[in-house]
C-alpha cells in the first residue's frame, strides 16, 4: 500500500475548490434526511438497525481519524461467522448488518 | 484516448450504448455471465444465454469496432440450488474452447450461504481442470467483507495462482486485503451500491495502480455504460497524469486479460 498522506495530486485549496459545493449539497441532504426522520411517526419501540448504524457512521465523520470511508464500510459490514445452508427465504442486502440484540453480537 | 471496460453486461444494453462507448474510446469489453434479474427455469436457458454471449454479442460489438469477450459460469444468485447449478455447470466445458471465452466468471457468493460456497468451490475446480482464468463477483453491501474473505480462502485452497484471478466490486474495506493476497482487484463504478468515480480515484491515490482496474458493470439496473470514461475525466480533473489514467483503464486490463491468449485487440 502506498503512503496515503499527500497522495492526492491536488492541494487542499484545490480539493475544496473542486468538491466543496457538491459536498455542501450532500451535507444538507443528509441533514434534511435526519429532519425527515424526526417528522416521521415511529413504528414500534425499537430503533431500526439501519438507522442505528447510520448514526454510528456519522460519528466517524467527525472523530478526527483518517480512513473514514473504510471504517464506515467496516461498520456497515456483517462480521458474523455463521453461514446459513441456503438463501431460501432470505432478504436481499439491506446496507447494514441486522443485529439480533445490542448485547448478543451479530446474527 | 482508448479504454477497456472489462466488466459490463451488454446483453442488457441497447445497440446505441455500443455506439456511444465506441465514440468515448472503448476498444474492448469483457462480459461475465450473470443473473438476468429473474431465476431461469432450466439449464437450457443458460445454454441459450451462453450462445448469446459467444455468438451474437461479439457481432453486435464489432459493428462499432469494439472487441467483445466473455466469461462463463452460473452466477452465485442462481447457485443456491446445487442440483440445478451442477446441471448448468455440466454444459460449460463445451463452450470453453470458443474463441472469445476468457475464463470462468463471474463466480462468487451472494448471501454467503453454504450452498453458494459449495458451487463456488466446484466452479473453481472447473477452472483448475480446464486451466481457466477467473473473474469473481463479491457480495453486495453488508455481505461484501465476509463474502470476499470466504471467496479468497476458497481460491487460495486451490492450485489457481492469485495473479490469474480478478476479485471485482472491491471498495475501501476490501481492496487492501485483496491486493495483499496477490489477486487483481476491480473497482465497479455503479450508483449507490458500489464505487463512484471520485472514490475510485481516491482508492488509486491510497493503493497505487498495481493490479487495479475499473469497470462499469453496466447492466439492466440503474447503471452507466460510460462510467469508465467518466472516471477518466474525474482523474484528469484532479490532476492525475495521462499515464496513470491509461494504466488503470487500458494497460492494466490489457495486462491481466492477455494472460489468456484468446484476448487480442488486433487481428
């Protein structure tokens, strides 16, 4: 693996000039999505596992550490070792691991 | 400018997509066998599909000066019924000698089940028996990390050299491990569920260009057959050299695919 530090051909000002407006829009989309969830009636008492994972992932954005994309993808991955015999009756991928409980580890 | 799209499902695309790809500089595509969006009801359906891939698509591509090559297999989504999968696998050897067949693909896992793994292992054995290269599909979203590791373990248990295997649909959390284990890695430029051109450029900046390519995986879903030239533009916008851009969109796929003597860009 090459050194990830300063491997982008652009300097920081150039990166901001190139990408700021696009990501400003994405940031506001993200905020509006969370506002939309606030306005929506809850279903049941339990938090949706996807929403929980999403909010955990948001915390990674501002933790000051690098490799954010890799760490978010890792957070959103199934780390279980169980292998079902068949996919019969299983749903398609939902984007976040469905944990049975907050204490029992991955399903 | 010329490029290769080494993973695209042209059977799902219209003829004017070939035209636009040629206009954008595409000189060759390779098309792995995949899930059609519905489960086929018989092995005969796959026989017809393999004929389409090996007889019809090369002619359609040639109208626009694009070379069309293919990979054959039963895809992981339809491989969860081992009996059915074995019936399909039994018809593959008759097609392997055809002049545009590069190997076995896209094999892999979908929901990381034992049945899928059994059929993956049997198709790896098929590749071993007929000395074929391998193109690998890795699972979607939350299943990708676990599935990629299971797939690499299964291939490593065979005699197939990792340098003859392309592990596709890598993202930031899988690319390092794939490259570290000696495999080639493919970044798929696909909306929402895989890489964007921007993230593909980021991965190149973090991991370099060795054994790395990009593809569109354009298919029947929302996807973009011009994703590779768009990624080239993204890299150029960011200041990457023409040599680097050419390496990941032409030189590297040419290098990997040329391990099969049937892959030729010229007559």
